C-alpha cells in the first residue's frame, strides 16, 4: 500500500520513481548504495524497517513514512504534472546478482503500450480480479499485476511476498477468497508451490472455478 502510494506520489509530482526491493543482507545494502550513487540528487521514501539501508551521505534525504495514515492525513496536493509519452516514468534496476546492477529507463509510453498489449491479448475486462504475490518492484509484477488491471479498471489483490515464501498455499486461499481470475508467478515459485503442495497434508477446500488465466514470466517452464 505504501509503496504504491509513494510511487504514484512521484508520478504526480514529476519525480522519477526508482523502485528498489529491500533485502536483509550486506550484498543488498551494497546494491542499494550503488543505485543511489548513480542517481542525481536522490531522495528516499521508506519505512522504519528499510531505513537502516540509507546511511551516511543519504541519511538526511530519507523520508520515513511509518505511522502516516494516508487516508486520514490532511495532505494538500498540487495539480499533477503533465507527462509526455517519452518522459521517463520510472527506472528499474536488475538485482545485481550477476554483477553491477543495470538501469533501465521506462517511459510513460512504454508502460501504456505494454499494458494495453496484455489487455488485448488476454482479453482483460473490468470484471477481472488480479491476484499476485510477485514483488511490484520488478517489471513482471509492476506491469502485469498493477498497471494492466489499473488501465483495465480491474481489481488487484496483493499477497505479501514473505507470506507466500512461508506458505505458498496462501495464494490458493486468496484466489478463493477474492474470486481471482488472473494469477501469475515465476518458474522458481511455481516449482516451490508444486513441491509444497505435494508434500502438504492440508485438506484445502478452495474453489478456483473463477480462475481463467495464469501468467508465467522470467524463464522457460521445466516440464518436470
């Protein structure tokens, strides 16, 4: 909730959003510092848990939004900045797991064209309900499970990634609860889910009759 609100606040004010997936190890902290060092005059919006990563020269540029009730705070909003099709909407970074993180600038036109192509190909309608645990700090989760349903006026349901990693079957319960029609994951998570499901002794009574599409992204699916 806070991530999406903060991201759209950037869009509203004419700032370039740079989604970063916080981790819990030294490598991730180094990656974050590398990304900040590559930016011109960066500011950071985060919660108290993530604040520890932003140290030294960036400490006075951190906005900790923990405790802010966005729905009740008396916030004065300026008119949104007009965006042109080729303006940079946000910048994504690779994880850096295979070397230096790579920066990819995404324009407003990129987002709209990609989202509309998904909507046309999969015949997405306003009655669809998108359910995902995918982090929306990456292109797959952000485009398919946020911008696509937003443009199509569909509902979107987010499962915290940590909840899925602890209990992959949570996605079945959420699909049942919200009558999800669209779901998705990467092959690594699909394998984790199927292995967990096969070993689980839980007697799940989930109705998945509403589900009509599953997006698999990232790499080719192993048939085994």
